[in-house]
C-alpha cells in the first residue's frame, strides 16, 4: 500500500491525479495538481476554487484493474 506523502516533502507531477487529504474537512478528495502549485478538486461545488494551502498530504491513485 502507498504511504501518505507530506506536501512539504514533495509535490506530485503537474497534471497528476492523486488522493489528497483536506486539512479543514479532515477527509480525502480526488485532486489534480496543476501548474503554479494549484490543487484542483475534481468533484466540488465551486470548480474555480483551488485547494492550495488546504492539502496536507497526498498519495498516487492506484493502478487501474487488469481487464
């Protein structure tokens, strides 16, 4: 199993989809890391809101199933 990575230690590649831990809500979210260090939540009510400074940890998404 993949371990959580602290944002202070390393950030994902630009365009990478990850599971991020939202500090304020204390719950995971599916995020895309974008240029300029912006965390974009993929399912949210305000698509223009970024999650910068709200994400404390992240981990890569698991590999998809073999068909």
